[in-house]
C-alpha cells in the first residue's frame, strides 16, 4: 500500500448469516491486519451488529452497522445498507420475514437434492448454519464435507447456482427499489453491491443504476475484491456520472467459506476519480 492508503472493509459476513467468524473474531482478525474501518453486512439480518460494534470498540476499530439485502429483478441483485439503525422496527420485522422465507427455502433445497438422489438432512444444515439465517454456502459446505463435490465453488457451479436450481428453488424477495426504501427507512445509505457480478452488459448496468438513482440509491460498490481493474474504472466513472458515492469491500466470509477472498481492501482518499467513500 502507498503511505496514504488505509486498510478498510465495508463488506463482511459473520456466523449470523453465512460467514465463518463471530463478530468478535472478525474484529480481532481485522485488528491483526491493520484494518481500521469495517462494516458487518450479513445477509438479510442485523443480528450480529450489536456484538460487532462492541468488539470493534474494544479493538479500536471504527465500526459501521450494515446489512446486505437479497433482492430480485430479472436476476438476484444485492443491495448493501450502511449506517442503519438495527433497532428500527420496520427493518427488524422485514429481517424476521427474510429469515422465515430462507427457512422455507431450505426445505425446498433439501427436496431439490432429494430429487437428484442426494439425501441432505435439514437438521444437519441447521447445525452447520448455527444461526437464524440458512444460506446456500451452508449446503455447499455439507456437499464438500460429504464428498459430493471437491470445493465450495464446484457446489455452486454444479448445483446451487444453476438454472435448474433457480427454477425449482426460489424464495420471496423484495425488489431492489424496495430494499433501497427499507434501508432509508432505517436511516441508512443504500449501495448496489458488486455490480461486476451482475449478468448484464455495462450498458444495461448503466440503465439499471440510473433507475435506482431515481429511487434514492446512494452509492455503488465500485471497489470490490472480484472486480477487474477495468471494471473498477468503469464503475467509478458510473458513480461519478450519477453523483453516487462508492463502496469498498472484499465480501469476506472466512477462509473455509470463500478461500479466495481475504479480509481488507486498500483505500486512498481522493484516489478514485474524486469519488467519495460511502461512509
């Protein structure tokens, strides 16, 4: 890193969704690598925020309360929320609904595999999940442990992120615009997560962002661990075009869940086309 760079991470997950570490262990790890600004953005839940905030204070790390909401519009789209009030009644009610919908989907996923001759006990998936949120990575971990696949990546490419899977297994999700409104209702800032992972051309992403901007979108996660340098430059230009701020996150889940994603991202104020960090 350059001398004016700092290590931050505004996109991390804990055991409260599909991450490997508790909020305390995540903050401990962040401290060990010199990360001084971090957000917990668990999928569809705010359950780990209070614990994360307390741990961050103990380790002297600036903490941002966050969430990553799964939405649906043509494809699955993730919207990050920052500086949210996790005690907000509307937000907590929606998170409870998200958890209930995920629990119902878990049963459908078990049925999906049963139709393919693979018996996956739901109680075993619940044990692996350990929290209120059951996600696809928990099934991927089971498949790897029991020899159905050799890696988490293979579990997704062969089963959990296929056309057949999405056709047979679906849960009710809000639209991206509804997620933006929900985040705003909890006093937060809404950011389009990892746009480079969308199955759309850049021109289509441009149109999509323009629509979300009209709905109140605050930023784009331009700096992301899986974005190429070219994608980063394009999304920074898009943020500048629509006067949006930028997110900067790794999408860290832990070495056992996403072994190719490390905690921490390099950020330098004023370096990226004049775009401002979302927090």
